[in-house]
C-alpha cells in the first residue's frame, strides 16, 4: 500500500483521537464540578479513561457487547458514583452518537473511584482486637479490599481515649461493647462474614457522608429545570411504559421537547436499565429532541416494575440540552445536587410523602 493510500486512514484515526481527547477533557471537567474534586491534574485518570473509552466505542459500534460481571458489586458499593456516571451517557451520545451501556458505565465508575481514592484524604481505623493475630490479619486484608479509602489500620488491644491510635482514628471498630460515648465507635460482628462487612461499608460511608453534607435543595441555576406542571405526586400508573409516555407527553405539550422524545427515551430503556438504586430511576431522552432543558418528576402511589429485577417509586425524567456553556453548567450542578439529595434518605423520604405537587416543587427550589 502506498503512503498516499494510508493518509485518509491516519487522518480518520487522528480525527477520532481528537474527538476522544475532547470528550475526556469535558468528562474530567464535568466530574470535577459534580464531585467537587479537582481531577484535572490526574494524568493516570485521563490516560485510563482514554484507553478504556477508545475500546468501548469500538465495541459499541461493532456490537461487541462486553458483559461486566462486577456490575452488581459496583452498583452496590459505589452507588453514588454510579448515579453520577449517568451524566456520562449524555456526553457520550453528544460526542460519538452512540449510547453507552450499563456494563461499560460500570468500568468507568471503577476508574473514577480509583481517581477519587488517590485524591481523597486518608481514613484511619482502629480495630479493637479480642481475637488472634491471624484473625486480625485477615480482618485488615478485608478492610483494605472492600474499603479502599481506609489507608491506615491500627490493631489495638483495648479502647483507650489517650492512646494515639484510638485518639486519631476516624472510626473505631469493636465486636464487644465499649462503655464510652464516642461517635466514632462502630459495633460490628464477624468481619470475615460478608453480611457484616457489607453492613460496615454502608455505616462508614454513611457516617462520612453525614459529616460532609447538609440538607440539600437545588441551587438557583437549577430552578429553570423545574416546572410545577411536570411534578407528579401520588401517581397511579401500573407500567413504566405508560408512566414515561404520560410524562413525555406533558413535556411535549408544554413545548420543552419535540415529537420523538418518548421514542428516544424508550430506545435507551430497551438498551440499558436506568434504575439507579434506592427505588429511583433516572431515564432521559436524546438531546436532539429537547427544545429547553427540563426535568419531570413522578412519585408513584405504588412502585412499578422497571427492568424485571427492580421496582421504581420515584422517576426523574431528564430532557437535557448540552449545546451551550450555560446548559452544561446547569446540568453539572443539577447532577451533583441530585446525587446529594438521593444519598440523604430522610430528606428524600420527606419529598416522597408530599401530597401536593406544588409543595414538592416549592421544596425543590427553596
């Protein structure tokens, strides 16, 4: 083959790589905004994203779907990041014109998690040992495996508030009761059993979240995304198809989306489940059918089957444009604040229990 014959091929590759680089830049910037963690200087994160996404685009375009066997674990252990990752699907469609699958999203979540672990300040744990040294070693190995944010583990024989290992620990773990008032103490069972390790992971992450977040409402930049007539409470509909059709129809009648938006929503639903956990689903349609960015919210009287495995009682339907800088900024802020709200179960439960759509609307924009 002559060099002149190769030129169009290499031009195509260079053009593709330029698109990929632009996508990675926008994705890193978006994640930094939503997660409030500056990941822009993490060279390893950028390179990992570029290598993985280049392969992912090839697989998706050629129908070579890759099954992610770790997906159930990822959805459970990194549920907040998994919710954030749905914003990626909008950017992915914008840059490459194809829809990313849930399996591919799972791999990206692991890359994001690894970047956050490099960025995150250390978490120190003191383990009160009433067991053998070999058992303590196994417990420490499992803690490091399942809670990578724990960078230091001290094994101590007893609780002593003056002991530096106890005094400086973020959390203190014990199987036996400790008759001291210390908010860092977590009573837990045998950490070699999955049920207790799962419980501990949830309790530590919830405790860290409670320390870092306060009651959430949406910022003024997000207020134009909400409309009183697109907030539905006590909805009595028995299938997700009928529910989404109703929500899309209302969005279209108000002029926020065009005809074809519902079909684009269902096309994505048929490709990948938009259930994100905690009885919540986050469907969205193709931006090309959106006239003005808008969010419709439905709180159902009874949950509906969403993907054959999960039921949803709260549905947040997104119609997002990403054509202007303001659109992008508003969408980033919305995703960040939505994830924060979904992680605060008490706050979310209060909104679910509201009978009036207007009350729910006003609470979102307080």
